[in-house]
């Protein structure tokens, strides 16, 4: 069934409709799988992906999982972050037990030393230098930028340049770009994987193009979780852009300017979503929803901060350290009863299961943004599968990421922007 349409001839759904005999649920494999060789996974591998905060790479090796690959992250004495396949290519000992040295990591078993590009620098028990020089521990490149570590996990000959972001344009003296990992709050943290959420990444990514749930989940179900004005049912225009999808939401308040909020997704896994308070007028930051594996993900982001004109910390329930039915109880300790009293994006998304069954969905007009995002992603994945380049992933070329997302106030009569950021769309 095409998305955003319901098959009204489906008697099972529209007549008797009992649970008995319902079709076996299926999931859209192209969307949800992220490992090597999967359609979606190969698309995601054509882009630089953030995977850790820069200060997490230290002389103590640690496992990190990205796109369903477990890797070892460390930083050598010269300051180079290394991201290596964990099984030592000699006899397979995990390099997490290695000793980090000035120029690389030494496997604990027989002492082979590898640098951050996998070159073998030393084999204590071998004198054949030529053999040593031919050896390469599998590795991925790492780029350190904005306080984040990014990696490119695709074919080496197709590696794109590192992107530039319109968020960096005309940075004033008092302004800077700060990065974050979404460690807590509405989506987590995961009980085992710190700072991650424990379900398929698309269940989060769908949400960026779903402005209507804001008025329900974040308002009518629980009372206001964001600024009161966001509870107004918006008029929404969904549009495809050159590299993704936007939703232009207009909220007409009782008086004063119209509030405009543009949310954006940029393929394959970026989003630009502005703040959820009335004070946060202006351009949106940039976020990445990065799959750890098929059933967990982590989010990273960049925001532009002006130290001279800081936006005061929002005093709204969703953004407090400990919000919900029992202020003071960390999210990880919430019981089922707590979640039934105060529902969040977490239960709405995790409630679909570890990986949702797309065959059981019934998308309506309000889901158009979600449908457009999924279609765009599938089209891009198909390009990769047929040997072509997806948008923004030209070898050696740096793609410019244009932010359209942002909050603005529009004159009630003329529709002119009177404050904030209203991108030309
Ligand atoms: S297993 Fe790593 S050096 Fe032998
Ligand atoms: Fe939400």
C-alpha cells in the first residue's frame, strides 16, 4: 500500500477487523537495517557520521558501535584518534585490551602496534620488515570537528569531503558552535548504552517530520510539555527540498504575530529542528540521528550560541533535568505507572517495538512529512545500490548543508517576517 493512503477495500481492517487471522506483520527492511551490505546501511555509509564526543577518545581504548559495526576507539600520545576493527589481525585478540602508546595501540597478546590508519608499526617477534609493512589492521578515518568525532565508513574511493554548514556563516566574535550528545531527556537514556535509545533509529527520525504529534502527545495528553503556543494546531505545508523535506508550520495565536516554525530533515539522517520555546526565535541547530545497530541509536548535534545574547534557559517541563510525574526521579528509574501518567516521545517511539512493523501502519494526510522522508531515503538508497552517488556525497567534494529550519514571527496581515529566522523556501 502506498504511504499516506489507506486501502479502503481492505476488508480485514474496515469490516470485521478482529485480531484473529490478521496478516503477519512485516517491516521495511530498506529503512531499518544499517549493517554493511544493507540498502539503508550503504546509504548511511556514504556520509561523514558523528559517533562520539572528542574528549571520549583517550588513552583508554573503548568499544563504540556505529552502523552495526563494533569498533575500538582510542587516542594515541600524539593526539590522533584511532577507530579500528577490534579483532587484532594477528590472532584476533580484542584491541580493547591493548596499550595505547605515543604513535599507536599495542595488542596485549604478541605486541603488534597499529597506528590510527591501521599501519603496523612494530612486531616484536618478527624480523621480516617487508611483511610488516604490508600488514594493515582494518580502520576507518576519523575527523575531529566542533568537539565531535566523525567517521566515514563507506568505500574509500568515494569518500566525500567534510561538509560545511550554513550554521557557521558570519560567526560573530561572541558566537561559537557548540556540540552535544543527547544524553538524557525525552528519549533516554538507555539503561545499558549510555546516551542511546533502545529501538530502531527510524522511529526517532520519523518524528522530525511529525508536527501534529506535538499538539497531542505534548499537550492534550499530558498538559503542556513545551511553550503554550506550540499546543495550537498548526497549518502545515510539507515540501521536498533539494536534499530532504521540510514542514512549514504556522500557528495563529489569539493576537499578535503568527508563529512560524520550519522543521527540516536532510538526507540521510540529519535534522534541523528549532527550539520549543517562544523565546527561541532564530535559526535551528543541526542534529544527526546515528544508528548504533538495528535496535539502538544515538543523537548528536550542533547549535550556534551567542555568549552576549544568551537565550535564557527555558522553564518548561520537557526540558527540566527531572520532569514528569515525580520530579526528582531519574528517567531510567521510571516505572510503567510513571510512563502511563506522563507520556513522552520515548514511550511513543519505543512503544512501536524494537523495530516497528510498517505493514500494520495506516498513514493519513498528517503523516505526509514522514512518508516523504521515507520515500526520499529509499530513492537515495536505490541510487547507491545502482552504483550512483546520493545527494551531497560526491567524492572529494565538500557538500554545503543549508539550514532552512528555524522559528520566526510573521506579521498577521502581510505574512512578512518580523523576528527570527524565516528561510526562503
Ligand atoms: S593477537 Fe594481537 S598481536 Fe597476536
Ligand atoms: Fe515529540
